[in-house]
C-alpha cells in the first residue's frame, strides 16, 4: 500500500517534524511502499500534484534538516471542502487520485479547519464504500484546538516568545526615564501564546507586568489605570497583549486614514501605544512579534519538535490499525514529571472549534496569569534542538 | 590604581561582553585594584553613581552569563557633554568623582556620540594637567563608525537578521498565490545591516530579491517596477528595506491621521506595503524586525561576542600603556582566512561621524548587493555561543 501526507493552514516550526514522523514510521513499516507528499495541502490531492517523498528525503541528514526547517515544505492552503451532499465533485476527484496512486491512508497536518477536511473526507469515503483512511495530525501555534492538551508548534512559538520578551525586557530597562513597552503577540481569539509569557516568572522576571488576553474585556480607562499602578512600582513597564484584544469604539485611536483616504486598522499594540502617548505622555513604544513567532526554528523547543514527530508517527500506526476520521492528540498525565500519551478522537470533535485560555488561570484584575498556568506551560518549552549551521546560518531543507 | 567603565547609547548583544573584557583584563593586571561601573553611562560619573564591579561579578559563571546577556547591565544614557570652554561644570564634577575614587582610567563603551565624550573628556583632563586616561570602546549594531573595519554588536545583529529573514522566506513561500513580503531592518542613515542580508546567498537563497539602502535614492515608481520585474520570476517576492529609506513626498502614503487628528509617520515598510496594495493589488505584508535586531542574544555571533570581549581587554592594555583620547578599533588583514588586529585611533576621528555602506558594493540598479560584500560580512556572523539555559529559557545576568 501507499500513503500520502499534506500540510495545511498557517506555518509553524513543527509541521515539518510531523511530516518526518509520518515518513519515518512509513519507512519502518514493511506494508507501506510509496509515501506521497501532496503539494499545497488538499489542493494537491484535488489537482493530482503529488511528489514521491522517498525521492526527495534521501537520508537521515535530510530528515534532521527537515526537523529544523520552519513552515511547510510541501506548501499549504486555506481550502475548505464544500458539503459533500451539495457538491461532491472535489470529493470524487480526490478519491480518484487516491485510488490512481493506490493510496490507502491520507494524513493531514493542520489546525481546526484541516480537521473539518479530515472529518468530511473520511465520512465521504466511508459513504461510498472506500476503506481509504484519513487521519488528522494537529498543529497550530495558537494552541486553541479542543481535546488535545496542547498542539504541536505551540511550544516552539512559546519558547521564542519567552526568550524574546526576556530580551526586550533587558532592552527596555537601560535608560533612566519612565517608559512603557507594549509587545503584541499572536492569537486572534485565544490568548494562549500571550499568556505563556508568564513562564518568565520561573526565571525570576517580574515582567511582563501586565498581560492582556482576548478572552477578557479591556477598555482604555482600565488599561491606563493598570499602567499607572505599575508605573508607581517599575520604571520600565512591560505589557504583553494578544493581537485579538479589542477596546470599545469610543476609546479607539487605531482607525487611521492614509493620504489616499483609506481607513485601515492598525494593531492593538499601536492603539495602546497611542493611548499611553496621549493620556500619560511618557516614552512608549509597541513591538509586534509578527510571523517570527511561528517560524523562528533557530530557537525551537526540542520537546515540541520531538512531540510533533511522535504524533506524526502515531498517526500512521492508528491508520494501519484501521482508524479513520480521527485526530491524534496529546493527553497529559502529569506536569512534574511531565508525562503525556497519544490518543485519538473524532476529527468532528475538533473541526471548526476553538479552545480558549481558561478563566481560572487569569487573575482577578484580568491583567495577569496565575502560577498554575506556569506549571502547564513550562514543560512545553524545554530543550534545544542542536541546529545544523552553515556559514553561520541555520541550514534549511528545501525541495530541489 | 582603580579604573571605571560605563556603557552608552543604544543596546546591542555585545556591550556586556566588552564590559567583561575590561573587567577580566583588570583582574589579570596586578596594578589595578577596584573596577567601578558607572550607572547610566557618563551620568553615573557626573552624579557619583558607581558600583564596585567585583562585588557583583563574582565568578567565571557570572562573566559567562554577562557575555550572553543583551543590552547594558550598567544602564545607558544619551547624554552629550557640552563644550568645555562654554560650560566646564560637569567636567569638574566628573574629574572630582574620578579623583575621589582614585580612578586612573575611564572606559566608555559606545557609538559615535560616546566617542565625542571620550574626545572632549580626555582633552579637558589633559588641559587641567590630569593624567587620568579615557579610552573609547566601540559598539553599535549600525556598523557605521569610521576607521574600524566593523563594530562590536553588528555581527550578532547581522546573524539574527540573516537567520530571521531566512525563516521569513520559508514562511512566505507556503501558499500558491503571488505575494510580496517587505522586511524593515534597522539603520537610519547607513544600510549595513540591511545590506548584510546578502549573506543568505552563501547558503543558496535567492531572496531577498530586492535590497534597499538609505544610501541610494528610491521612488515609488522605481520600487513598483522592481517588484513587478521580480514577480515575473518569483511567486513570493521578498524585499529587505532599511528603516532610513525615504521616498519623495508625492508618492508617500505614510502620513496617517489617527482619529484624534494627529498626523504621524509610519515606517517605510508600511509605506511600501501600502504602495503594493494600492498599485499592484496582490497579497502583501510588512514586517518590522524592531528591537529584536539589537537584543536577540540567544542567536548572537560567537565571533562578535569574542571580539567584543577582546577589544574591551585591549582598551585596558592601551590605557595602561599611557594612551588617552583614543578609540580601540579592528583592522582587517584578510577575509579568508579571517584575520583582524586591534589598533587605536584618535576618538576625534570617530566622534559624531558616520561611515556609509560603500556604493561600490551596490549593484547598478541600486536594488541589490554585490558578492564582494558577502565576503566582507560572512566572517562576522560565524560561530554560536553555547547559551546557558534554565527552564527552557536563556539565563540573563542581572544586578542584584
């Protein structure tokens, strides 16, 4: 039998490690012959754009390089399958291409949108009597998938954010004047990554002094009051804010008009910066950690990369055992020592759903994170991958 | 005799390594007793805010941690000495404090403004018959000091930028649609750091496809034409632009008005992003590497950190040999093998001056860098410091 694998959604540092997990497990499994990579996610299965991965991943060294290469080596997509009962044309194309290449199992590495694809495709294949299996392998830096304890990709993002916020704390503390530094962190609806900056407390940092998540309401007056309270104690106040935080209309200074007359929204970081400038008047700057949060493999978490590979290989085992329409996930048995197992759940339980940061781990004033969350986050950022370097730069694996 | 050291100007990853260089050399020198650290640059010498560094840097481990800690452990300032013949009050205060603590040599780690301080203070002390020596130790991520081949701090910034731009290239190449990614890099007047992204060609990256420096004129039409030419060849076009690049008024879309009616300037990255959005209409985003360029010690250049320590220790030797009013600097003897020596020059040769990126290393179309520059940059980003970690995060040295 042959198998196929594809990658979908926004890049992370760990998606290629999950691909390696699928690939390595296939190599170890005598029943599996070819391993196809579908280019640009499910689009490659629809258009029959597949590559033979054994032709491009040729050695253990290639696999090591792939593990340290961020983003999706097979490309990605944002394609969502239509409902099969309304339009089954793409389903028939996918089935035809799967059968043409004698693919018995399809692995989809992605987030909650991709689990929708896993669910729909597996239901369709079953309905037409096909026994081709479809397995979802989770990934997202947002850590917002239900059921799983955490998502591959999140630990590396959190490690980058922790290291970088700590460096920004040093950078912000050099002058003798009062200042406010606002760090905007990814997470449109769920504040996991922003909340994870609390891990710095394990290394005796007091900052970030204020942490704001999209799960909690914020308005301009509360924000300014919080800042003033912190300024009484700290010369350089550090604020971590999730990009998804919104403040009510009347306080907003983030609607800007360029000189072509276009209105556009700047980020929450700039909005809060402008508020401090206008209403407090001290030195202030905002910093967006931007895509570096999801692609800074040079400081990835070894735990995350190892787990991403593990969950990929577990996906293959589950497909071989006959499961389909499932997502593999992590169940945490213990924080200290950190112990997880890999389980499966119906992809429909995860598809299109979000898991928010628990309110019980937010303080009463809704501007900080509790110590229980530190225990949750810490295991996920442990360990460093020894990065292969060339000419002083990390080496990335590329398709020739 | 006692000595004192201070740090000034914008943070880098290497300033603390130069402090370690001064400190270690002092420990090795029987003639030197106390090593004082002046808090917030020359301001500490004026206000008599000194700390005994032997009381806070207590072990080799402390020195190792200090080497891997970004920014200035002693704080910084932007203070500029007045002309001594107009106002000698601060000079008299500094001299009094130096003499009070029996300080025979003062080391100032900083950029071209700090070399102005070194020059003026040394001239003043000589003019009043003092033999207290003043030595400048260069640092700046901008690499824009005259005389010296390069500046401590630059190599680490360039290494971070190269690694990060490479990661952004991967991140930008995942979807099947045309896109433009604009990366804004520090350097207000000199384009060294932006130009250094050309090192990626040594590792077979074609991107950045366009590199713009403040040393070269740019206008909107030329920029858009450049982008269109690259789009004919590359699906994901990557642009590296120095924050100091300006485009003429009539093309500018960067004057934005917030809803309090304030006009403010957004960065060149946002300006170019808006131009692509308005005039080409494809997917486009801009990314500011921001202060991470100057503080990301977790991926510092070992060459840079070692050289920063070396030049600090050389400064002490030069002061003991009787030199004053000088800046220590690097002279490059060879690219391959990379060989440098440390020399001294009059601080007045560097004070308030800038060294621009050489025009001969810019291509004819003024949108790329030549291979000769790759040979210049490569040695500066070589090697990795083994970073001490705790709880999955780098350990920073902090004053208790």
